[in-house]
C-alpha cells in the first residue's frame, strides 16, 4: 500500500516511517512542516529507500495537502502531525489550536475530497487514521482505567486541542461516511524522543551534572508505552481495524514520574558512572508543579488486543534500558538539538 504519514519527522511519526520501510513493502510519503520538534535526522536510516519520499508542507495549507495527496494517491492517511508538549500549550495555546484543530480540519477536508474521487475497491479500501492521546479523557483517581467509552474531560490546552481534533474526525466519519480510525495512546518513550520530554530530559540533564527537575512531589502516574510497540499497533489498526472504531493503545506499565526518574538514574549509574562515584539520583530536585497537572493516566488496551491481536512486547524495564542506552550512544543526535532549541529549559509556568 501507499501510506501518507503526516508528522513523519517527529518522534512517533518517524518511528512509524522507519517501521514501515524496514518491516513492510508499503510505500511511504512523509509530509512534515519541520518545526522545532521535527528533524529529518529521525528518518535518515531509511531515507535512501526507493519506497520512501519526503514532502515539506504544513497540514494547515489545504492546497499543499491536497496536491501531495493527489500526486501520491495513498490508500491510507495516518495523521500524526501535532503540537504535543503540554508545557508549551500552557505558554502558547494558539499554536495548538491552529495545528491540532485547524490542521486536522484541513486534513479531513482534503482526505474527504480525495476519497470521493475514488471508485470501487480503491474507495472501499481507503482509511483515514487519526493518532491521538489518552489525555483527552482527563485524570483518573487511584483506581480504574481509560476505555474507549470513557467520557472526554481534557484538562490542558494540549489535551483540549486533541479532544477537538478527535471529535472532528469522528464527525467526518458519521456525517460524510469517511472511513476513519482513531487511536488514543499512553505516554510514549524511546529513541529519537525530542529532549524536552521527561525521559530524554532527565538523561540530558543528568549527563550535564544539572538538577533533575521533578514536578511537584513526582507522584503523578503515567502508563508508559515503548514507541516501537506503539507503531506496531498503528500498523495493525490501519490494516485490520474497523472503520469508525476507536482503539486505546497502552503499555501496561504504570509508573510514578519519580520512579521513572530514579530508574533512569540507576541505569546511568551502571552504563556511565559519575566520575565522583555518586549516584545520579543525588541530582534529583523538586520544582513547582505544572498548572492543572493530571494525577494519573492508565489505559485499558483490551479492545486492540481482542479485536486486532496487538500487545506490547516491551516491559518498562526492557524499554527504558534500550532507551537510555540509545541516548548514550547517540549524543551526536541530541546535543545539537538541545543547543539550538533550548529544549532543556522549563516551560509551562504560566498561572
């Protein structure tokens, strides 16, 4: 098949591109604006494949999107392009509304027009797959899991913008008959993660000898999903998922943020000990919490397991070991990004 990937130079998008080129015979078009968090170095390992091509473009530019779709003629559009950092959404919500809501509307408009031009088997086979987040469901208490039927209750500008985009996709399916799929995933981690996010940020700051900033008391709980497990799920959903269905994707790995940071420190202690023999955990410090910080996310991924046959392969212990080792082996990738984008600076303190 021909797979049109928006945001294919970002963290999850690039992992999907690499997975599809390395493990399938599909052709892939990577459509990405190359904002601060998107870099073609993430897809360099597969960039010379004759089944891969790249188009620089903005999902909010309807003409550019339509032209790229018309030229490539995809069977599947996987829509990952999004602003994704909660802290940045607190400082500047407008970019999140523009990219995540208006951009998704633009994608749906172009996809619907293209789909309506198809006939027969091509029309029946087409899918529009929207990739979203578990944050649209709000915050859980000590018990319970998010299911596909959990009411939406977004708490941040980021999650509100993603909830809006989810609703648009669902509406285009119901109103216009566009064959849509939605997946809502838990917290991803792994290679090529932009270094402003928790796990790579802790690695970067630990190696620099800086304080490891834990928000509040670090007791917020997330379900951690290794990115390569996630893209296998995306692949399974757009090939075998039922149009109109939503599938939650989780890693079955609930951890407190503080526990995650302590685990990163312990791995660094083994793989790259500090010169003074002290543990990196001595660098942990506590900083002002994120405004409106959700307490707990946890995914019930039984639908995608039962209906499609997907389950995560990596435990948190195995995935985090691979992740820390990758960052230690690939400093040439992340050090220039940190220097150029100031990815290690705190954001999201607006009251």
